[in-house]
C-alpha cells in the first residue's frame, strides 16, 4: 500500500451508514452479524475515517518519494480482499 506503484484505498459506497447495511460479515465466517442502526453508523464512521487517514498518509509519502511514477488511483477495495 505504501509503495509508489500501489494504488490507494477505494472510498466506501455513499450509502454506508444510511441504514442500508445493518449487518457485517466477520472475516473467515459465512454468517452475517446483525447491527443496530447506531452500530452501523459508528462502524461506517470509523471505516470512512480510517480510509481517509490512510489515503492521506499514502499521498503524503507518494508526493515526497515517488515523483511522476506514483499511482494515485483509488482502486484497493477492502471489501474484496482475499480472506
């Protein structure tokens, strides 16, 4: 992730935290865990904040160390990472 050729993290869907996703799927488990609306908003806030901060730090690094070869596309989806 903190390499010049590696893309940035993809931003979450706009509907995150809206009550549309009242579940989460823990890693390595097939079953969904139900969430309350408050829990969904809390988790959505943390996901958005974490991705924003990580991308900000990656941009800081890439702008100072990678030059023209930096990959600034937001293509890494946390949702699609292998388990």
